[in-house]
């Protein structure tokens, strides 16, 4: 995958398919620490101990070509930027995937079109509540579709007008806080 937003899309969509009703996506840009952290947490079905053990074994493999699944490829993208990927999961409770990487590493992939990624997730899984938090030294932007849904009464999130408003809000929020927004335009 050419940018990190596609990894986020893949992991979040896996959570949707695992029955999640709430997915929290957090991005923390920390230039002073030269770190970028991406976390995707869900309340889906989670993984059994055996499945989690197998996933962690796959993640430790240096060659992501052994799997076409998103986690090994996201782990490889993290490692190539002097980082790591961790997975915590419990059956019946959900999963947390956290990728860290050196922000300034020349091989770190760009964040990409996060506005498009979030719009696709929200409209594609309109019954799932998404919380998106993006922090940087410039501030924090948060979008919570659960709160938005409560304000919209009976208008669905996948309604064209609503999805356009959401995308515009995300774009404006990222313009305000992300230090990489220019790369996303």
C-alpha cells in the first residue's frame, strides 16, 4: 500500500467485518519526539488466544509477502520506518492495533488521503460509530459519528449531503492540525 491511510482503511474495515459497533482511530504526530503513532481500537469480536498467537507470529516475519493480509503489511510499513506494530486482543472484547514509526524516516509512507479514508469508512459502515482523533503540536481534531448521529435525528450518515459535510469537516480539521495536510491535498 502506498500510504498509511490505506492501512487504516484495511484494519478498520476488518473491525467492521468482526462485528464492531465502535471503532476509534487515533493519529498522534509528535515531531519533538520524531514519532508518528496510529492506533485503531474496536469493540468487535476480538481474537482467541490461539489466533492472536498466530497473528503475532506472522507479524514477526520479516517478509510481508508470506501473507496478503493487512496486518503483516502494516507491520512491515512500520518497521521500514524504524517502528513497530503491536496487536492486543481478547475474545469478546475487541482488538487494538498500534503502529509507531520514526516520523522523519525517509522510508516512512505519507499519511495519505485521510479525509477520503474516513468518508469511505463512515458511509460504507453507516451503523458503526467511528471516533477519529488527530493530534499534533498544532492541536487536536476529533470527529465522533455517535454524537453526530444523535444530532441528525433520522438522517443517515451515508446520505449524500451528510457524507459531504463529514468529508468537509474532516478536511478542515486536518488542515488545522495535521503537519502533513499538504501531502494529502
